[in-house]
């Protein structure tokens, strides 16, 4: 059963990690969750719940998940 929880947590962190550049202090917020991935360290507490809820809420905010307004010009930021 614990392996299923770890796989789900890995999936969640993988999905949110893709958007980490939009989160201020992403690594700090997710530290309690990534600690759970260590061998024999899975013990979900209030700290992990708060981290999970914080990231989940942030994923629903406009800067991360927004549909482009195609009536306005698109601006591209190319980093080299």
C-alpha cells in the first residue's frame, strides 16, 4: 500500500515540478513532500498536508494555468 502512495506522490511532484518556475520557493514548499520519498520515511503528517494543499492551490492560480488571450499580441521571452 505504501508503494502506491509513493507512486502517487512522485506523479504529483512530477506534474507540479514541470511548473516550478512559476512558483516562488517551490523547493521550500515541497521539501516535506520530497522527504517522504526517502527509503522507509513515509509518514504523512500535518506538515505534508499543508505543503500538498499549498501547491495544489497554487496550481489553480491564473499565472500557472491560464489560457492565452488570442485577441492580444503574444510576447515571447527567449532565453539563451
